C-alpha cells in the first residue's frame, strides 16, 4: 500500500522555490490600491444583482468606477516616473 505522504513529499519538495520573490511581492504591493478599488466596484455591483439599483446604489457604483480609474491612472503614473519620465 502506498502512503499519501510519499506523494505529498514529491509535491512539496520544491515549495521553497515556488514562493514569490521580493520583486513580485513589491509589484503586488504597488497594485494594491487598484485591486482594492476594483473590489469596491465589484461589491457595489454585487449589491444590485438581485434588485433594481436605487439612486444611492448608482452613485456608489459611479464613485467606485472613478476610484478604479484613478487608481489605474496613479499606478501608470508611478510606472512612468520610475521609467524615467513621460513617454
């Protein structure tokens, strides 16, 4: 009878090599404002899935969309500044 432990050892043998690098973690951290803004937009849209959106819901969605656009704009501006100026 084969034990699952032997399979587990084979699967997790390379786990340390599969961890994200510091550069990848920094990239994720730089994207977090955009990710959070997109999550807010998704939350606002989910609320209105099973009902007719009220005026407050519509405002919440519009504001969330603006936050997403602003977060992506800021992210692109940071990338441009790091690359050495405007293209």
